C-alpha cells in the first residue's frame, strides 16, 4: 500500500493502518475492497501513476471539516468518511 501511495501521488508514507476489508457488492461480485488510513508528510515525487498504465490521477485535499460536510455516492468513501468522524 505504501508503494502504491508513493507511485500514485508521490508522497512518503509515515503511518499506515488497515481499516476494513469488505465486498463492494456482496452477492453481485467477489471483488474485495481493502481500505487504509495513511499519514503522509512530504511529497518527494510528482506521482500520477505509471506512464504505461495510462492513469489519470488527481490529488484532492480536504480538511476534516470539509470532508465531513461533503456528500459522497460510493460506499468506500462513505466508510472512510465515517471512520474519520469516529476517530479524529
């Protein structure tokens, strides 16, 4: 996970915590989502993913207050939002 964070957004990971593993749609798919909380301190590279994977990555930052006010439509982000509300 730390390697993916460095590849995708160019930040070094200071702290990484596994929050949950869950099915995105039980009964409809076998895809599991692994949800992590990561603390980062400094950006050492541009990020953006691997050139050959043609990824279009945009880094979006929220304060705690902004995150909790935002409305999301996907379950993984809602779970992460609720974790922040309960643990910060």
